[in-house]
C-alpha cells in the first residue's frame, strides 16, 4: 500500500479542508484507507507504523464519536494519544487558542487533531505549528475526514464516484459535512444536489456547482446516493422551520419517498441520527443504508490521514 | 493457568450477570483471576496477552473507581483502552443507546464495558453486538465483577465459600452489588442473610433463598462474612429512613456490634465508604477488614474476565 | 545518563517539595532531564524505560497543561497512564482523599501524580502509600516540577544559576510557583527578589531570604531573569487590587519597563498567560522570552522525575 502513496508522493503537512485537495490527493487517501481497513478486522488489530508518535486530540466542541474514531485509528497504528477536551466552562480564561496550541507544540506532538467552533481555526494553527494539524470540524466550514469516509464508502459500493448523482438533504446552511462533501464529490466527478427548505440553504450555494431543490421527491429523483444531515433540534424551533414534526413530514427520508431514487441507491447519514426526524428507522436500518459502514470506514480513513501526515517525509515501507 | 480455563472451556461471549453463570463458570473466573493476580506485583506489570485488542469503557453513570479498575486491568494485558463517559448533560440528544453502541461496534472493538442506569441495558447490547459486553453495573440489577471480586477475596481468606454464612447489611433494595452477591454466594454453597430496615429490603427477596433480618445484631450473629453496603445519602432523607445519624445507630457496623460475628469473620465494603455512617473507622481499618484486598482483587478479576471473553475462541497459551 | 544519577544515588520515594531537596538532588534531576530532553526530538519519541509501570494522574483542580505534560512524559517512557480528574461536583460524597488514595494504591500503581487544593495533601498520601507521590501543585504551597523546569531553562541559557538575580513579579501570596522557585533558586546560589503590590506579598516573606519590592522598575533593575506570575482575575476584583487595568499599568511587563533588566535577561511565565495584563504580547513573544522553552523542558523534567522515582531502587541501565 505504502507504495501507491509514495509513488505519487504526499507532501502536505496538514489536512485542513477538502477544498484544497486535488483529485489525486483524495484518491491517494482513499487508496491508503482501503489498504488500512483490513487491519481492524485482524485478531491483533495493531501495526507499529506510528510507534513513538504523539497524537493530541484537542476538542473545543464535544464529540465522542469523532474523537473516539481518531483515537482508535491512532492506537491501531501504535501512536500515543492524548485527549484534551475543552468545555466552554473550563476554558482557561485569558489564554488564546494560539497560546494553547503553541504550548502543546512545545511538548513536541507530531499531530494535533482540532475541533473548533471557529471556521479557519485549524488553518491558523497549521501556519503557526510545526506539528501536523487535522481539521476535525471547524464551525460551519469543513469536516474533511467525514467527507473522505463518505467518499470511501460510496467508492467501495459503486466502484467509482464518476458520474454519480449525490443528493444532500437537510440543513445545508449549518453543515460542514455538506460543504466538505460538495467539494469532494464534485472533484471526483459526481453531480451534487442540495435539498432542503429555503431557510436552511445558503444563498448563492449554486456557485459551488450544485443544484438546489426545495422539494424532497424532486431533489432525490434519480439519485445514486442520498445523504441525510443531522437536524439540530434547537435550530428548528421557530427561526428556521416551524417544528420537528413539520420537518419530518417534508424532508424526512422515508421508504415511500425513497422510491424516487435510482435503483440500488445508497442511504448515508453522518450520525448521530434523530430517528423519526430526518430519517425513519426502516430507512436507517434498510437495505440501502450504509450508515454503519461509514463509521467503519471512518477509522480506516483516519488511519490513512494520520499515516500520510506523520510518515510523509520518510518513504520506507512501514508495515 | 490458561490450561485450567481451556480444559473446562469458556464459551460465553458476554458477562452480563452472576445469575446466568454456573458454579463451574464462577470457579473458572476465580481460578483465572488467582493466576493473574501476581502480574500486578511484578516489577514490569504487563503481559502481551491482549495486545492489539480494543476495550471500550462506556459509562453512563460516573464511577472513577470501577472504570479505573477495568482500565488498569486492560492495560496490564496490553489492550488498547478507550474511555467514553457520557454525563447526562452531554448525551447526544436523539440518539438511542443502541445506535451509540452500533456505532462503536462499527469501529471494531473487542470488548465494551458498559455501566448504565437501566437494568438490562447490557443484555440488549450483547444481543446486538459482535463485541463482547461486560456489565459494569446496570440499574439496581447486577454488578457481576463486583460479586466476583468479593467471592475471590473470601475464597482467598477462607479457602472456600462452601458452608459459610454471609450477612449483607444496608440498602438491599437499591443495590446491584447485593443482588449479584446473593446469586454468587448461594451458587458457591454459602448461606446468605440480608439485614436492614424494612423500607430498604425488597418484599419477596426470600425467594432468592436468603433470610431477612431487621435487627443488626441478630442478622450478623455467627456470620463468617459481613458486607456493609454504601448508603446513598440522598436516599436517607425522609423517604426511606429518618436520618444518617439514625441509620448509623441502628445499622452501622461498629466494633461493639461485630462481637456477634463468628471468630475471624471478614468485613467487606464495595466502596466508596461513608465512614461513620454504614461503618465506623475502627471497623473499616480493623483486623477483619479486607476492603482494600477487594480492590486489589478487582483488578485481577477484571483481567480474568477480559482475558476469558477476548481469548475464549483461541486456546493457545497466551502468556 | 543514568550513571550520573546512580553514582550519586537517588533515594527518595516521593517528590513533594523543592524545600526538602538538597542542591545535589536538584542537580541530579536537572542532569537527568537534560539527557532525557533529546528523546522528544527523535523520530520515534519513546524509550522502554518505564514499560509495565502504572502512572496515575489524580487532579482535584483542573489543569490541562500540567496533566498533559505528565501524561506525555510518562508515555514517552512507555509507562501506562490513567487520568483521574475529580471535579468538585463529581467528588464522591463522603469519601476522604485518603480513602480514595488507598483504593488507588490497592490497584498497585507505581506513581501517583497529585494536584490538590489543600497544602500538604501530597505529603499525607506519600506517608500512607507504597506508591511514589509527585506533588503537581498543592494549594498555595509548592509546585516542585514547575520550579525544576524553570531552573532547567535558566541553567540551559545561562550555564549556571550561581550568582544570578531572579525577580518574581506578581501575586506572590497565592503562588505555589513563586514559593517553589524561591526555594529552588536560592539553593542553587541565585539571589531572589519578589515584586508586587503590598496586598499580594505575604508578610514575613523576607524570612525565606528574598528581597521585597513594591515598584516594578526598581524590582527588576539588574535582574538576569524576570518571572511574571499569572494573575487570577477573580483576585483582582476589589479585594487585592483595584482592577486588571491598574495592575497592568503598575506591574505588567512591557518592553519599556524591561530596559531596567540586565543585558540578555530572560523573561519567564509559568502560563497560561493573560496577554495585556501581567505581560504584553511583545514581551511574551520577544527575544528574551523563554516561555515556550519552559514548556518543552517541563516534559523533560517530568520524565526525569518519573524515571528517578520509579527506577530509584534498581540501578541497571534503563536506556
């Protein structure tokens, strides 16, 4: 596997966004992830690849799921992991994010995985630090490893993303997952639609090369992949949409609605799901659903990213 | 050691309750624990037995003590450990326990250690997941590793549980520790009494084969082992008992009261102790007390359980 | 490296204070730290020195920074680490610190790193436990590893502490960092001044052999090292000082004020910094600042302390 990666050559220090990646880079990550996936199915799920490397997860927003996925990925590569979770209440008053990061840098970590509510925070750290920075979600901007695991999952099932039709349904305006996937699927040759109520789709999003639909059935008609986004309940109350119930009725994925999709279409969700709101249980657990495979591939994609960033300057075979 | 285990053959995927275990299974765990205990006294307290295995602790109720014991046990066997502590406030709204568990399962852990306030939660997960599930306490139902470490401690001191008289004192109604120990000690041939105020002993508990006492001196008369349960102070206020002080006076273990026990009787407590409430300091630190040995044996029992569940299908010598 | 240490012989079980250390002991720790520092710059930042040892961090006050430094230090020595963070709200009601510690001891850790708001808490544990205890800050009393990393940093830059003039500026009264550094620098032959408003300098501190100044310019005149302490904003409101702004004006380190220092003087800060309060950004990031080197040396010093305490009875070469 490493051969594939090294032949083409990985040179980035950081993974900040899908927007900045080339099609070749995305392919390189997905190929590497494919080859790492098998490790997690072994009896001894561990390779010494990143032994003696220090990976810090620095989360300014709670996310058990993403943190756990990174931590498992790092441990299966034998890296040492340090978890720092900064709840709003315990933030050290007066210290800036940059000072916190410079302090961590002084402890000589190899990789810092950052989740932060401010768009662009990972870029700022990446410029300031010698350590590699992985964006694990920044504000409403990007969540690149989520898009990579989504692309990996679709590629696995469909062979290629070229020419596929992806429909992303829900709160596009507040979704870094949507944004990263729009960039990613477009680069890989897919067509992308966004589907949702007018209040939840940002004006001018057509400039990203997507089609906008406000009717669910129309929006998913003929789609090869339908991705439901998680609805933040607090956003539904009043400001953006009348109610959860209303949302479910007009934009929830149900078996009935899904007849509009292409045959053998895939159903995706980044999790955690609100069953009965953006997706009904029979769809979530139905035959087209690849929701749990997304999670499995999440570990493989994160192993690949950790490996490429930490090992990028070497070139030896690390297996 | 492993020979003992494999000769008899361990076949369970999960450890959910003492109720479901046979006498032979309990003996197998205790024998395995006996042999693991020595590892923690070595200069290098670590064996490669579970290298490359992933153990997740998933705690929906806080418990530093039990989580730490499992984590140390897993690390001494060289497993990778991931801690997930879900406080009520940070529970992802809308996601069910089952969805959370299926997501974790998708990351291919080998063992999930679950503490949950709902009785039966571990059984539900065990049915749904490929990973082994260990019940680290479910509601008022069971806490099997606690009973196993208690049995290990008594067996170590007394040679056997056969024919011994155990008196469990305190809030039997709300105690999973009591329930697991009743099942365990009975299976191993001991007689069990429960002692406490009427409001804290569930009606019909005699059907489990125990004798009920409401007077402390009578209840512990002739007992070989007296186990004080932790009193939850919030339960004493009004509803179940007039006051902490009143409780201490009638059901607290003191040197004076303990004269009623058999000679060389053991004093146990699952911790954390309310000194001066359910137990006086001179009893807690006195000659019959094995309270800290319970903690030491907790690590050994958890190593044994992790080992049997993770290694149960192999059969090679793992040392 | 270990030769230096073993020739002189390290014999302490615990690291509780700088006050109790001899000049030779401090030198031994700093020499050991010097030799460990290089490990963190390797491609594989890990040595097997403490493999199979269990290090527990037990923090009763939040401190991401110090906990992380100890955790990284332990992991680079291959020890297993367990983090226990006891927020006030989740403290198990009714259990004493000593009972908590005795319970942890029963799980056979090698080292317990304790932070606690009560001065003397580490000493109490050290007497009661077989495990080594490291004081990671106790009340307003001592924070010995902070002083050791400060001394290491100054020694590295200046060759020796002998004859240097150190000025510590700020809230001396509530600073364990100040106290540990006063003991440490004095023992190593430096002169020490404390500088701050009368309300923040404890009466009688001259008995520790320091000079007291209430004027910043006078206090740092000719100093080779100026150490700004973190101001706890809550302490400024009313009781001890009129306002943050007032404090910055009279006791904040600025480029202008620092002209009073000796040439090539060092600027230190234990972090986290309140930029614009006790230190201006141009000073914090200026040429004399060794603030981030302090953090780097923190990992090395903690590796040294863990190593000496855990390995102190052996004598083999551990590299």
